[in-house]
C-alpha cells in the first residue's frame, strides 16, 4: 500500500506543493512526492494524466493530486484522472468572488515570478546579505533593515540569506568572536544602528555539536568555550537591551518569522 | 474602500500566507497584508480577534483571514470575528480523511520547522553553496548535486542559495569570465563532473542593465561585451551538449524549479 502525491501547475507548482505537503503531513502514511511544474501544452497535460492513471493501477491507491492551473481545459483533463484531486485555490475563490462581486482573473506566472514588483528588492537584498555577511564590512549598516549578531554558528548567515531571498529584507550579520570576549561591547558601527540589532543565542550543547562538525575536538568546539561565549553574549544583550531569541529549537523559517515580527520589519514580498 | 488580509498561525504562518496570497492576487484590489505568526496563548488569540474586528469597523470591509491552527479553541475564536475566514487546510482534509479512513493529527511545528528530517541537509547545502560560490574552489564538485555555470550576473548565486535553503540541494557555481573567452572550454574539474553541469544564459540587454547597476559605463557592462560573452558561452553549451536555460524572464523560484525538473534532482524538502 504505497501512496503518491502529484503537485502540478503551469508555473513553479510551489503553491500546490505548500498546500499539499502541509495537508498530507497530518496523516501517518508514506508518500512518494512528484512535482510537475510548467505544464504548458496539452501534450504535457495528457502525458501527466497517463502517469497519474498508471500510478493508480500499479499501487492500487488513487494518487493525491494538488494543482493550480490558469487553463481551464487542463483542469478538466486532470480532474478526469483516477485520483483524489484538488484545485487548490478554488475553495477560497468561490466565497471571495461572491463577497467582492468580482471574478478572479488567474494569470500565468502571477506568484513566484520575476514579474512581482518585489523581485529586484530580493536580488538586491541577497547581494547586500552576501557583502555584509560575517562582519566582513561594517560600513553599510545605514542601509540595513536589520543586523543579526551572535557567536559563530548561531544561525546568522542562513537567516540573513533567507530574509533576503524570501522577503527582500536587507540583513547584515556580525559575529562576536573569542578575541572580543574579555570586554564584549558594541563597536561604533553597531552602536550607530543600535535599533536595528537583533541577537541570536543557542544552547551550549547544540552549539558545540555544530562546531564539532566543522572543527572536531578544537577549543572552538569545546563545550566550555561555547558556554563562555554564550554567557558573555547574553549578558551583553541584556545590558544593551538588545532583543534576542534562542535558536536551538527553531528552523530558519521560524527564526526569520520571529525576527520580522519582533523587529516590525517591512517585507517586500508575500 | 480598503481591504485587509490576516495570515495567522501557531507556527510561522507560511502556509497561510502562500495560500492567501496566491488566492487574493487574482483580484484587482488593494490589500494590506498582516502576518501574525506564533499565536500560542489565548490572550494572543483574543488580542488578534480584536484587531480583526477593529479593521472591519475602520475600513467597512470584513478582513480576509487565512489561518492554520492546531488548537481547536483558537480556531473557534478566529471564526467568530467579523471576517471572511478560511481554515486553509480543512477543504482538503475532509475528503482525504474519508478516503484514508484515518483522522488527521495536526501537530505543532510540523512544517517549516527544525524537526523536519531535511533540516540539516539544508544548512549543509547552504554552507556548500557559499563555499563553492563563483568558482572560488573547484575541488569539491564530486559532492555537488548540480553545478551551475554561466557568465557573471546571469543568476548563478541566487539560484544556488535558493536550491540549498529551500530544497537541501548542493549547488556549486562557476563563472565564465572575459579571460576565458578566447578559447572557452570546460576545465578538468568541470569535465569530470560534466553530467552535473547546468548552464544559465540571459538576453544581452538585460545582462548589460544588471551589470550597469554594479559598474556603470564599464567595458564589463557594455552591450558589446555582454553579447560577445553570451555568444561564446552558448556556443560552448551547444558544443558540449550542456543543458541550459535563458533566465531573462524567470525568477529564482522558476529557474530553480526548471533546474530540478530538467536535471532530475532529488529534493530533501517539500
């Protein structure tokens, strides 16, 4: 008894994937996931219908199909397959269309495309994050939306890049290193943009494990060193009233959502 | 007449945002978007209900509300507000529950969290992408899932980082620069992993515009230089049978979806 999920679209299929995956992850079943983006011709649509029907025959289970399509003819084709089939935006458009008294106009490449106004923001923000990663320059903090600070390997770089690529938010990041620890304080460049600073911290054991993967058995990765650095950094956050979170149990998505929410950052993309 | 959309969750609210935004973008109306992630207490839920009701009073329009919640009491509270309200996964779970004859078990932080198996893959892939960005090292291509090649500013770096952060795919990238152009060929490190190579190209006018933003009026940004580099690179792709796409009209999401699909890459995250 094996299950299959298809995510299908004339675009990237990202919307279908997000909805389908979030829905199916609530059931304790094994699923093979198949994404079919950029279905743009009838031949492609028909080929896909064959694949779906073959899956039903070979597994005995009707595949789950989550799709978004602009082209109505393709919707009809997919709906005729031996599948449990969801046109993922239709449950919402019905009521909204009624309330607004406006018909929806599905447009190709409306979401997740280069035609979004936000697009150049995101590429600009990514270039900013790379150029201002890991304290390599500290002169451009006036341009930052947020400056993430923390010890080495506390999650600053992935969070900065995620904020840039997903939301067009310009995030610089600055590491506090061993040499700073005797007298930990904010540099002048940081002080001048203090309202933009957001601190990350992490549990010492988790930090030591992450550092061990990079430099096994080093002083850098020792639990004693990790404890010391984190203690000093957290003390400094408190002293300077810098908002901070402990990232130990959070993903990049969760850390980013918390940074945006706590700092009241403006997003350039939804 | 102004409209408001709320995206609400006890997690990141990413699922609610993706669905809500994709749905609402089909209507020609101005919308203010408000995301409220990590609603975890009754007090927070009640405060949010007030905000929604106040919006209705101040704008005269019932706000659109897209939510995912594990806690049923919070669902009930949100549903009682003066809003057009969608429990975004429920249209799909009803039918699936019937078909599978298994009740869904919504779990907190199931999607977009550090508890996904894929999480370490994604951070590892991001570190790989940063270390193997822009041809700075070419010795680790054996570990790559894909190697993106192309001229400077054709979209290699954002695509590499997006593949890593979203899907846990290890993407190196290698630039072909002016000095290579007299006799453009694949280096030995590239040749040894030829099956992993995917080429990017772009229209000369768009490339020149992007390069101008960085180095205005340089030879590097001249349309003549851009045309020459792209002509040489495309000729080389064809000669070596390297699959490639023109990125001019595509977003990072679209380029990534095409690379995954054309190269048959395995994703570590859905």
